[in-house]
């Protein structure tokens, strides 16, 4: 609908404004557009192609498989006596990229939590003996979080199940992502 509105104006600038097309997508000059026979409406038409049924199905399948995987992960964590966020924190600590420190802020960013929520989560894990907080020697303001052997063992039990699940059923997830990445509208 916006495509028809944009092209019906007859004015290229109004068409671009209505469609909100970034100007970097367009050829630099009118002569360049004419030489390639590309009009603003041609560009709008390319961008406005409908989402196919296959794309909707692939997106729905991907969403379903992700939710299923997350739900099974939550159940696996609970079976080991952990709340899902506790498992995710242990995993975030153990799985940080090389060279990145497990500061409270870095972990909060990884789990998309506020700083104070991360502190509470760490408090609960520390009480159970799964993690330990320590201050950096060179900067006492920076608090680092590390796994204790008890937390490492618990994490390994849950992670082993999750990796096994992905290895046996992950092809469906990969297929759903691949289906979405195919551009069927060309």
C-alpha cells in the first residue's frame, strides 16, 4: 500500500520520503539511474515484494524450535536444582570469549539484565557455593565472578544434556535458519 502511495505522488523525493528508503541504496545521479533504467518506483517495487508463505513458515518454525530448545534447557536446569537464570549465568561465566573478564557488568550484558538484578543472582549462587566474587588487585572497584568446582560440575551436567540435544536435533534449527536466509524474492 505504501508503495502505491509513494509511486502515485509522481515526485521522486516524496516517493523516497514516503518509502523511507536510505539514499545510499539509490544510484548517485539521475543520469546514472536513467542509464540503468532504474526509477525510484523500481527500487520501491523491489523493496516492497511480499513476504512469501515459505518465509512466514520458516520464521514460525524457527521461533517454535528456539522456544522449544529454551524450554527444554529450563527443564534440564531445574532437574539439576538450578533456576534457568542461574544456569545461564554459570554458562555465561564459563563461556565468555577469551580475554573478556567476568565482571558484573559484562555478565549483566550477556544475560540482558540490569546491574542490580545480576548482583542478586550472583548473591544466590554464591550462597550455594557455585560462584565466588573477588576484587581485582590493581583496581579494587572491579568485581570479578568465577565458578567454583561445585558450580562447574553442575554446569557441566546441564551443558552436556544441551549439547547432546543440539547434536541430535539441531539440524531442524539449522534448516529453519537456512530457509529464512534464502532470498526467494529475487
